[in-house]
C-alpha cells in the first residue's frame, strides 16, 4: 500500500513510554514504515483528535492511516502486517495452526500477564506481593511453552527465525518488565528458573529496532511516582 | 484442508449452553464442517482430555483438529476461517482496514460487553443494576457504530451481505442476552433506543444455522440457579 508521502499518511498518537506504543513502534520499524509520532501528554491524554479517533474506548494509542483510525496495539500490529503485507519481514506465520497459537499467546500476554504486571506496579504491600507472584506464575507458563510447544522449541524467536506477533507483544513490554522489577524490588524473570525466556529476552533486546524503540526502564519509576501523586485526568 | 474422515479429525470439547461454544458451532455450521461434539459437564468441567488440551487456562472450549488443540472461541473461529479458507462463506473481510475494525469490535464484545453481561447475570441488588446499566451503555455504543461506521452502515450484517466475525462474536451471545434479561428482569436491547441493533439481532436469529446452534434462553436460568447453589468444582 502506502509508499510515496507515507509519513504524511501514517500517524501514531500515543504516549512514548507506553509499552503498547513500543510494540507498534517496533512493528513499524521492522517493516520500514515512515510515520509521524504525535505525542500525547500522559497526564492529560484525552485530546480532541484522540476522542475523535477512538470514541469507544477514549484511550491513547491510535494509528491513523490515510485518515482512518485503528485502535489497540496488537490490532494495530496485525493491521500493519496486513496493510503492508508485501513488505518483509512477515510478522505472522502462514500456517493457520501457528497463527492460532500466536493469537493465543498474544491474548495470554494481554489478558493475564500485563494486568498482573500493572497491578504489581501500582500495588502496595500484600497486594503488590500477590500480583508479583501471579506475574511470576504467568512467566513460568511462557517458559513452559518455550520448552514444550513444537511451535517455539529450539527456535530463536517465538516467530521462528524472525520476530513475530508474540515477540512484539511480549518483548514490547521488556522495559516495563524491568520497571516493574525496580518498582516492586523483585525478580520477575529469574534466569535460573526461566533460562529459555531469559535468553529470548536478551536476544530480543539486542536487536537494533528494539533498542531504538525501547524507553529507559527508570522512566517508568518517575511515571509511577507522578501518577500515584496525581492520577491522570479522566477527560 | 480436511475433507475425508473429517468428523474423526475435528472434535469440539465444550459445554453446550456456553455462548462461546455457540459461536464455534455457528462457524463450523456455516463452513459445512462435520465434527464430533464432546460434551463437558459444566459442574465438573476439568476432564483429563481438557487439561491436556488447554493446560494454560484449564478452561472448556477446545477445538481439536488432527490432534492439535486450539483454544478460545474467537481464536477458534479465526482458525476455522483460515484452515478452511477455500470453503465459503468467508468469515473475515479481505480488506486490512475492515479486518482491523472486525477485530476491534470482537475485542469490545469480549472485553467490555460480555464481562458486564456476566456480572449482571450473577449479580445481586445494586451491583446487578449497575452492571445492567453498563451493559446497556455498551449496546448503545454498538448501535452508534451500526449507525455511523462506514464499514457497517446500511448493510444487513456486520460482515456486509454475509455473516462475519463480529456477527458470530455478538450474535453467538443472543440466547444469553435473553437469559440475562430474564434473570435480571431488565431490557438490554430496547428496540426503540437501538433500532439497528435490534433489527440486526432479529435477522441474525432467523438464520437456520443460528436457530440450530442456539440454546433455549430459559436453560440459562436453570444453570444460574444450579451454579449459585453449588459453584462448579475448580479441579
């Protein structure tokens, strides 16, 4: 699809530090798509353009392509794959079963892993400890899948030899994972208990496109402090 | 893919009354795929075959195709579309933007609408009333999308002239919607306030494949009573 004047036609609205924005930035960089990033203030995230672009959830992170909005990070990543399907690399496997497995683990990251990490990040006392434990259990399930699932075992990335949908969904959280570890003074990915996951994360974080997109984990600590002192406005 | 001996190679494990099972049954029926249904007792849902097939979530509803398990209803429906892509009808639009919109509304149904309906169904007193209101607000957002979104406006189904992903995701819940209305003594889809959604639901429910897959809404009331008296076992 888009090539000429691409930058004018691809806009990304989001908060730079958001792990969800990181995912989309990695996907755009992998595909070599030029775009304009429109920074949204995380303390006052509901601009008019945003509300117009995402009237249902009224949340940040919208990709606008030729004026049409696409919302939610992993829906955007799949859109990027399909709208620029002729651009390498392919972010989705071709085989229907492998695609279902990719979608399953992306849903696991979004519906189970991220909520527990977020709850730990903003938690206090016992609640924080409980959510750290839930998060570790979730990471152990991913380690187990890396060890036993034929789709992943023995391959450098979840996507096989190249980064795919799961790598982006999980790896996009890597700075946030470190941020949560710092904020909660805990180890979420223990290299001894999760050797495969730990090695995968190191491999993923050493890629140039990932290095460029990834924020400094320390910044999450500042965000946490600011949000706890004064929660973002709701309109 | 599968044709000869298909029934032996496609198995669906689930609880007949589950709205998620209904979705998959509609998709299989639309594609004309023969399969064996393996009924799971909803009061004791965690059989050995199930735990082996879905070790991560340990939940019912697994499609087993040539011995390989696929979990979660809308991931299964997308798998059905892709594994039998040459069988009409197509359950996904071809255009990348339309596909993103389909995924967005499927996520809305699963992440916002269904949880509020479920909470209303099992709720009591004020909590029940609150969740009914949230559910109505969610349905109003769908009505608004039917009225204003170019992808849907003026078409008989969300999928255009044929049933698509959103129709299955939302329409698969139709008996449950009626069940929740009966259980909570409320109107969730008011034909005056939601004329487009109401007309769509009538159209959807008159399709033969839908009639055959849809349980009697009254059965949900019995399930609710049984589950409230004695919650399902957790192992």
